[in-house]
C-alpha cells in the first residue's frame, strides 16, 4: 500500500532562504523561456524550414503538455515526495531545453518541447507548495511575494536578452541559456530541500488520467485554434464535443474512484472554490490584455518589437517590487483589501488605456503600464496565499496543482477570446464609421479638406484627386476603427475585472494549525 521516505530532514529557520532561492531559480528558467521562445519563432521557422501552421505547435504542444501535468501534482508528489519530484522535474526541463537546442527539424523540436513541458508542468505549483510548507503561516504572504518578485525577472529580461542572442549568436542559444541557471538551481535545491515526510505508494488512476488528458487536450486545441477555424467550424465543434464528454466522464470517475488522480471534492470547500474563480478570472484578463496590448503598441501606435519590449521593462520591474511589498503586507492585514484595491486600480488603468491614441507620449504609456503592474503586484501574492491557506495542509499540493490548471486554462481562454472579440469589435466599428461617411459633419469636412490640401501640396491634381482622397479617407477610417476597437477591449476588460471583485469579498483565510519548525 505504501512506504516511507527517508526520515524528514530538519528544516531550520535559516534554511528557508536557501529553499526560496532554489525554487525561484528553478522556476525562473521556465519564466525566461516563455518570452524568449516567442521572439525566436520567426528565425526558427527559417532554420527548421517550417510553415506557420507547424511552428505554432512549438508553443501549443508545450502549453497543452504542461497543463495536463499540473493536476497530477498531488499524485506525483505523493509518489516521489516534494524533493525528488522537484529535482526530477528540473532535471527533465533542463535536459529538454538542451535537446530543443539540438533539434534538426520541426518534428524533433515539437517532440523535445513536449519533454521540456513535462518537467515544466510541476515546477511552478510545486515551488509554491514547498514555500507554503517551509514558511510559517505569518510569513507565507512574504514567501509568495518573494517568489513572484523573482519570477518578474523573466518577463523583464527574457524577450530583450533572447532577442540579443538570436541576433548575435543563434536561436539555439536561448535553450542553452537554461543550462547554467538550471545547474545552479539544481545544486542549491539538492543542498537545501528537505526530504519530506511519508510517501504514498498508490496506483495510477488510469481512467481519471485518460479522461482528464482528453478533456484538457481537446479543449485547449479548440480554444487555441479558434482564430484559424472560427467557432462554428466542424473541427472546433468536434473538439468541444470531445472535451464535454471527457469532462463528464472525468468528473464521474474521480467522484467514484477510491483513490482518484484529482480529488474534486476539494471544490466543496467554498473558500477554495471562490479563490479558484478569482484566480481563473485574473489569469483570463491578464493574458488577454497582454495580447491586446502587444497588438495595440505595435500595430496601432507603430512601436517596433524592440520599442514595445523596452517600454514594458520598467513595468515588469514594478511588478516585482510591488509583489515584495504586498506579499509581506498580506501577512499583516486581510489580503482581500489588497486584492480589491489592486483590482480597482486595474479598472481605472484600463479606462485610462481607452484614452490612448497615436498622439499619446511614450512616458504616459510607460506610466500606465507601470500602474497596471503595481495593481498586479497588489493582487497576485495575496490571492496565491489565500488559495493555499484555504485548504488543510494535506491538500495544499492538490490545490497548487489545480490552481496551475486554472491559471493555464484562464490564460488560453483569455488570449483566444481577446483575439475573437477584437476582430468582432473591429468589424463593428469599421461598419459604423463607414456608415457615417455621408454625414456632413464639421469634423469629417475638416478631415477631407485637410487631406485635399496635403495631396495638392504633393502635386496631385486632376480627376484622380477625389479617388485618392477617398482612398486616404478609407485608410484613415480603418485606423480610427482599430483605435476604437482596442479602446472597447480595454473597457470590456475593466468591466470583467470589476465583476471579479465580488467573490473576493467572501474570501477568508483559514486559521492554520500551529507551525512547527522541525
């Protein structure tokens, strides 16, 4: 039935900082990788002779595999123990990174990315579990703040440094970059992570594993490819049908099996269920607006990719600094107030984003991005702390894995629906502006006259002048429609964030059992 691991190693008070460094460095490898791979895709397409529909699987295969792994954390952790699982996952991720750097065609690259994702799937949620178990209850907010601050380095320097390596060395270097950081993380983890307590040797719930994998894979495939096929396409509808059937079978299997892969009864805890809803919405809005902001900066405001990365660098650093502050503060005051304050700041920032146009200065945009990061820093450490503290200690690992699953699902849905809604709003706004072209308004007359004068100064005369004025006017209308569509997206996001404040009000932190330093 089971066995016992080596006797638990003593977790002395000073060891918590070494453990924190180990899990932050390990998680940082995946955080940096996320930004650098996106930058490298165009170069990889040429080098590996891949088509667009093939290269997208470098991202999709990794995302799906990592998401499938996360809910199995409780089972894998019970089988191996936190220490062995963390060291094994980090080793596998580093090994997968080295293989990705050696890939010789698109097929091997996708296969090696799957290997990399198997290791990456456990790193984030397991790191949070380890920190939760290492720090006493009155310091767990600080621990999550330190963890989020460490992760902020990845989005801050990943795209910039990855772009430098791609331009001056090779796209393969971005994968080799994980080796030195990963080896240091392995050495520190091996030296500091305690062996843990009793391990649970139980069989694999194969029915639960297969139905969960079928649900996650089909759902993420449908959502990630909806912009290519549209929601009504038979392929998307088939995937959604498979996801629905698989979900029903998964829930039925897990509620009846004596040793389920994922104990769904954890959602009967109202505090965990509420915190999960907030986590899902937070991930949904965060990744969705990241997608919209990237397009807005580059397509509408005409920033180059490098300029878009540089203007977001201070905001990434702000996120890290604020996370440190809010994490420590969450140990002293009710974390709900931090989450609600951050959410209200976020709502105000998104409404301010809806006023940006091509005439807005770069410093104003950078300031709004920093305010957004400040709000994110106020929200994320407290909500992670509340998710983890809402569960009994024996269910924390299960909760961390499910939180990772919800975070991944939220990010995928956020990006997919943001793209879909943006296309819809663009079509609506373009139609509305074209309908109003015939109106003899002062603004439209002024614009047309200004265009006519500019074309005359450029030497345009004769019968083609009205045609060219109309062409320029059409281009201007499309650009204006795009601006209004982006503004609509910011307003929609603000309203979703505002609605997410409601369940936060009912969140409460569970009174933890006394923490014993062993």
